[in-house]
C-alpha cells in the first residue's frame, strides 16, 4: 500500500467528547486559583536590576570562562616545565576505596612518608662564623 | 486575573480540541483532565499571555503540549507501561457499527504504539488540519522535523493497519 493511498483513504474518527461536568469544575478551579495572589518570585528583583538581555550576559560569562580557562592552562604549563613531575593526587573515590582496602587488610598500607629534616642553612650569622674561625 | 467570560469563551471554543490532543498524547483520561485544568489555571493567572497570540487554538495547543510533555516525564518515572501499551483510556468515540468500532480500536492501539512526538505531529496534521509550518510553531520544532515525524508516524500506522485495510478492500 502506497503512503499516498493510505493517507487519502485514512479515516479520522472523532475523539471522545469532553465530559460536560468538567466545564464547571475546571473553570471553578481556574477561577479559584486566579483569586489566590501569586507571590512575586524572588528572581524578579535581580532581573529588573540587571540588563534584561540574557544572551549578552551569557556571552560575557562564556568570555570569562575562556579567559579563566586559558589562565589556568597557562599556569599548569609553567608549573610543570623544568620541574620533576609529581605523582597525581588521588581523587575522593580513590581515597575512599583505598581506605576501605586498608581497613580490611586487603592491601598493605602505604609506607610512612619519610620526612627529611631540613638541611641546615649554610648561611650562618656573621657572629657565629667569627666564633668558628676563632675555635678552629 | 482573567475575566470569567474570557475563560468560558476559551473553554467553549477550544477545550474539546485541546482535550482530544491531550487524550491522544497522554492516552489517559485522568492525566488529560489534570493537564487541561492546569492549562486553564495558568491562563486564569496570566491572562496577558494570550494578548499577543496570533492564533488562540495554536497557542493553547502549544501550552497543552508543553504541559503534556512534563506530565509524560513525571509518569515515566512512575510507570512506563502506560506509554508502552497506550490502552489506558478509550480514545475515540464509540461507533454504532461493529466494523467501524473495530477500526477505531485498532487505530487507537496503533497510535499508542508510535512515539509521543510523532503522535503529536500526526494528530495536529490529520485531526487539526495544521500545516507543517503551523505544527512546527506549535511544537517548537523545525518544519523539517515536523515533516519527518509525520512521515515516520504514518509509515508505522500504515504498517500496523495494513491487514485491516486489506481486509476492508
């Protein structure tokens, strides 16, 4: 059967009639709802305050996102260049999974972090250097 | 607040058409009633919304479509079977002849099997007689999308109703 034949021979029966009792009920409900004062939405005041052009504000926000994104990317590149790459910080789900495994002895806990004592500064005050010379 | 006479005039002029559209879209009389009431409540609260409407019927159908989509999304989370089977409520008026009654039942079932977005376009094209441009404006879609959805919907209806049409011939 061709589509055209189907459409031309397609019979469109009438839909059910709307129940007559609905008229009074719906109109009464609408009238009652209209009589209840609608509170002013909170966002009206800032809409009136700002320039009523959402597209312009969206463009400004997009420009800021691009600016901040480029600054962030540039900052990351300067940090990584010429420096030893550090291990990536684990995210929250990974930390949670690791703690679960530590608790149930599924894996060995990580070795304690070795904190090297700070190296003594080679720059001593002049008074101390003078004493060393005298002792020597 | 909308004048009572305005609401009554709108109801008398357009409620049947809007109800038919909602019934075909939602496939459930109770949901259709809720959306119809919600529609008139909105109009009663914001009577100015119709001031710039070029076509009252089209404007109301557009509001009804948006509200129906919200209702369908809410219903999807509750029970997906309503949309899938589409026989929740009787859609067409009863016919005195058995053959015609059988046809109407088959057509209602077939309409329930096509997606809601295609069913909306088919309804507006066949039962409301709108052009694709008017349908696109009503449903907030492009004209090409409206034409495509109508084509896909009619293809599915044809395939579904083919045995019935062959039998009638």
